[in-house]
């Protein structure tokens, strides 16, 4: 009897503590973490604006969320950098980051690097690093325009 | 230890191992068979080495706890129970890389994704609410039995 009670109490505490993590992992395994869209526009003849639109698709809330976007050259040198912080990020919420890059620097752009940091459900710290190569040379296309 | 008692203990150990083998049959044969019948897959899934490795570890624990339960009235039973619980926790610590998990997610060509998670709180919770109570209960029960014998 004692064993059963202790087991049930232990299991309940464990489920309460791991609840945000279970939801986060379940949603992530179904491909629902975040979606990112990039867009580029001209400000003038000397500068372009690189815009990142992040939509959070997970049911588990992320506390103290911080996203950093960095444009890197082929040698991994930073060309431009932007950062946004949000106290709580909930399902379907979007964040937009804008980076204004001089054209002479944009020509060197090879990668876009994202660093997402936060605390899942206020309990589990998480950090995600994404590094993507500019395919289709989008920045180059804008510059030719 | 009397002959009858030894036989009883051996009987319990064999029962525990048969239980483990039964679980093995369910895990290795029945589950893939049912999953295959429900899906369009035609090939019978053979468990990978990784799956078998974890199953063998599970079987090892089943045997440890079967022996511990068979030796319930003896100090070895308590010791085996404590050993099994601590070892199970260590396996979990090893599985979760000490709670600091780094995963490389395969997304596609030209994209690198690394996820870092701090899951130490899960390990602390399991240790506090599962491992420690299991050890304490087995020690308490054996002490209670010794008291009753006295």
C-alpha cells in the first residue's frame, strides 16, 4: 500500500514538472516549433533591409525569449546583427526583426544565423542555433535590381 | 538457507526472467507486427541494434528486481534493490547526457540546426521522487521485518 501511494505521488509530481517539456517535445516532433520567413527590400540605392519573420508554432510557452539574427560572410565574419527579447512567447505569436545592410556589405553575405534562447514553461532552458546558406543568391538578386 | 527456500528463490528468479522474456516477445515481435498490419508497410520491421540494446538493459533491470524481490527477506534483497535503483538512475543520467542535451537536427542541405536543452531538473525530480523513495521504502520494509522477527 505504502509503495503504491509513494509511486502515485511521485508520478504525479514528475508529470507536473515535465508537463511543459512533454508538450514541447510532442509538438516539436510533429514539426511545430517555429516557422521563419525571410524577405528583402530596398531602402535606397545604398542600403537594403533584410527582414526576418518568426512565427512560434508550439503550444508550450517560452519565457525570457531572445532571438538574434546575424548575417555572416563566407569566412563567418559578422556583417549585420539584430536582436529582440520578449518576456513570454505564446502559440502563433510573431516577431519581426529588421537588419539594414549597406550594399557593399550585402555582396559578401553568405549565411544567415539565428540564435533562439528561452526557458520552456519557465523551467527548461533551451537554445537553438540555425545557420542557413543563402540559396538562390537572394541578396545578389536585390542588388541587381 | 534451507533447500526449500533456495528452490523458492530460484523459482521466483526464473519467473522474473520469464516475465522479461515475455516482454521481449511483445516488444520485438508483436508490436512491429501490429504496427505493420495497421500501416501500408509490407516489410516486417526487424528491431535495430539500438532498440535491442535498450531492451537488453531493461531486461537486465527486470532480472535484478526479480532477484531482489525473491531475496526480499534477506539483506541481499535490500542491497540489490538499492543497487538496481541507483544503477537505473545512472543509466538515465547517461541517456540524458547528464541533463545537458545537445541535438543536431537533420533539416536539409545548407541548413545546420543545433538544439541545446538543460534537462537537469528532470533528473533531480526523478532522483527525489522516484529513486530516493524506492530506496527508502525497501530499507524501511526490511528494517520493519527485522523488527518483527526480533
